[in-house]
DNA sequence: CTTCTTGCAAATCATTTGCAGGGCG
DNA sequence: CGCCCTGCAAATGATTTGCAAGAAG
């Protein structure tokens, strides 16, 4: 599906800011971007896109289910919602983000919730520490 | 250990704001409080304690290891660090917080980190959903 | 054309900091 | 009595919103 079609499906008009942001997520290796990071990247491209617009677009994308918002540090980071559910490990030294999925943990969360008569809508699991390269530092 | 002694041990002078806040945590059934909540409670008591002071005290307490800071919603909530490690379930409807500890999950996190050559310093696991009383709502 | 969008600036929110007066040890 | 603390107001950083001008369908 083209990016333009994705937008249409979400009930959003095809506009430059939206395409640019989608494009960034599609092409970016890191996958995890904050509004500020997106803003700076687009500034370098002289796209003339304001920070407020980026926040608006990201919120719309989140509502439409196109991206997920995470609250690792103090500001939000977003990632494309194009893969299966996974959790994260964040390197407190270099900021690297490693994704992982573990069936035992997922299952155990469900068991625990059940034991407390709690219905899970969502969950967030984040491990903070040092990645391979930063352990010596 | 008295609250005054706890403060001394942390290298902090015994002052009214600090005692009041410690007292609140000790007496409060909910255990989890935000700076704003503490501020409002103390306002009602006419303690004349400013919000900035509450933030300062909470930060000092966190540094001293007396309290833990969590980032469930958009603002931080604090809890006394007087119990063993545990994770949380937060009811998105009524805000109720349920604490839990699961050995399998803890162990599995360690395994996963190891598999990725990652050294865990800390982790946060939070289940969002509806508690028993809010399921029908 | 009509409605959805955007850029910019001003407004919010949560939290932090500067400063001058006070209080603990 | 010196240094740590506090209240208040102003400063911050992240994110949101008001508004009038511009595009998309």
C-alpha cells in the first residue's frame, strides 16, 4: 500500500508534512523518532514544516493506529505500527533501542492480570541498562 | 526508625515540608502520590508549603533512595521505597494502582537481557487496563 | 467551493531554578 | 552564626491551541 493510500484509509488528506513524516519512518533505520528529531531532520531538508504540525500529525497517526507512542525518557518517541507487538530495551548511555518479544512474559502478564481480576488493555515493559558497546563506558 | 532519623540518615535537615511529606506517604493508603496531589493535600492543611518545595523534596528523597519515581501517566508519581521490588497495574478508569511481583517475569527479563548482551540497571513494567470494579463501566 | 491543514505565535502543563529571607544544627 | 531550606516568581522544555491564510478533493 502506498503512503498516500495509507493516509486516505486513515481519513487524512494527502499532504506534504504527512508524506514526509511517513517517509521518514519508512526509511529510517532507527525506527524510533521523537517529534523534535523529526523536526530537525525535516529542517535540514528545508521542507518548511513547523514543529506544531509534526505534533499534530503524530497524534493523528497515533489515533489512526499508524504509529505507537512510547514514553521512555522525558519526551515521547514514536514508531511505525507495522510490526507485531514487542517490548524495548533502552541503553541509558547511547540511547540505542533494542526490540524484543518474549512469549513467557506476555503469557505471564495475562495470568497475573487474571489473578487480580484485571483486564489488560495495554502494557509497557522497558528495560533500562547498557548495551554491548556501552558496558565498558 | 523515626522520620526525623530517616532524614538525618539521608543527610537532610529535619524540616516541616520533609516531615509532612514523609508523614503523608506513611499514612496514605494509596501509597502512590504525585507532586500535585501532595501539594493539594498540604494546602488543605494550611501548611504553607510551596509546590516547588515539594518537587525539591521529592527529588532529594529519590536521590536518597527514600522514594521511587514512576512515569505511569504524563506526570510522575512517587511511592515510598520501603517494600521489595514490584511492578504495577494501573486502572485507566479509576486510577487505582495494584502492585504485583512475579518471579517468572523477573527471571525472564534477565535471560532476555543476557541474550542481547545487555546489562539491566532498571526496568519498568506497567499493565494498563480496568480493575475489577471498572470492568462494567 | 468547502473543509481539512498548516505555520506561527501565544498558551499550557509539569517541573526547575534564581533569589532573598529564614531556620536548623 | 553559617549553610541548608523554603516560598515565590520567573524560567524551562515539551506539547497544545487559536487563528487566519493555504491547499486538497
